[in-house]
């Protein structure tokens, strides 16, 4: 199954840029679309230590950005999966604000709303609809950052979870062993927020933002080892041999809390009469901790592994040498955004 809002087919010989403006770093991916191929021609990851506007400006100048796709997550946007009375797309558009008011915890006049019909054949004359909302003030802030620091225009605004699903579905088709059969989960661990999505044959059925993320691991390492936060971040990604046991022990409690949040989501999903989640695919900068897949697998009782958001995307010669799997995992949102046309 292919969802139009998740995987749009681009025109020939065109470029698209996904700009993931995060709280600790800005990531961008520039894709070239030509007949029968998608190529990653450049990417950038900039820390925000020098300020968010500066990071965005550096990336825009480096990539020659003319148009970008942006996204939101955390408290600025959300996804809901709602059973609506069966109706046409036109009728859904007309009823959206009224129905969304029951499910969105923000004043409706303060958000931008969108929707997509996932299933038409839900029992009792209903249909399953994905409902998306993003706060207008957040959209305004992001648009201003782009306007003030680049020459680019904004093509579309998405949600991180949708971008991640988009990237996964493009790279792991629904008939592949990774995405077919039993449900799978995508866990994208950022600095402050982790996005959890459960997919059935590539179709999203549950999405949550978790408040346990990469900086919690780093802070724990900083506290236990008595080092600065920046040094702890480096030790998390490249742990020294003589410190790896202490680092692993330091993050055990954070991992236990994260796995408990994930398991709660799995239990809720499975309580609806669904099949059990069979595998967890990890991405995001917070997943760059070598013991994470094995540790999380043990805590959840199912396999957890890193996935590659560019495994089916060609890489330009200048990109190939810079793009390790750990780096590409940080680009999942940016890649998913750039795939939207």
C-alpha cells in the first residue's frame, strides 16, 4: 500500500531540501530526483551552539537552498488516529475543525489542521483518519527563521513522525522482510524528544512523542563520571575502553525508563486486538550509543536495530565518504522531508 501523503512521486530532474531544525542541531538533506533514481547530493549537520539562526544560515549557504520543507514535533505538533463517520474527502474537510476539537488538546483557532483517510472499511460505518495539528505560532517562528537567514521559500510543513515514516517506507518497501508481516515500530531518538511510530504494512497506526531522549543519556553520563555535558556527549558516541562499563551502567536507568514508555505504547496498541510488534527500528542522534540496540532488545524482549534512511538512495561522490551509518541515522527526518514533493 502506498499513501500519497507519505510518499509523493517527484518530477524529473528536480531538487528538494529537507531542513530539520532541532533543539540541539540543524540537519539538512538535499536530494536530486531524476528518472528512476533519487540521489543524496549533499547534507549538513550543524550544532546550535553558535545560535539557531547562525546554524540555519550556514546550512543554507552551503547547500544553495532555494526551497525547503520543514517539520515539527514535541509540544508544537501532534498526530491522532481517529474513527470518523464514513464520508467523502470533501465532507471530511468541512467537518475537520468540528471533529478535531474533540481530539486536539489545543484551541482549534491556534493550530493548522490536516488529515488523511487511512482506512475506509472500519466497522460500524466508520473510517480511520490520521489527524495532524501544528501550532500556528510555532509555524510562524520557523518561517521567520528561514526568511531572516536564507533566500529560500518554504514549500511545505510536516510533522517529524510523518517524515520518518516517509523515509522508512521509501527505503524499506512494504513487501520487504523489514516492513512486511507483523507490525514494526520506528523509534527516532532526538536530543529532547523521541518519536515512536507503529506501522502495519507501512501504514501508521499509532504515534507518540516520548519525553525521554538523547540528552537524558548524556546528562546521566555527565553526572556519574563528573564531566562536562559536552565531554559526556563525546563519551556517549565514542566511549573510551576504560570507561565503557561505567558509561553503560550510567545509562541503564534511563534505558529502563525509555523501554518502559515504549512498552506501555506497545501494550496499549496490542490491547486493541492487534498483533504484537515484532521489531524496533532505531534512528536519530540519540541512537548513536553503541550498546543501545542490544540493551533495548533485552529490555523489550524483541529485536531492536539501527536502520539506514539512505539505503535505497544513491550517494554523490562527495557525500559517500562522509556518510557513516551513525551519521545517516541523524538524517532520517531531513531525508523524509526532502522526499516530499
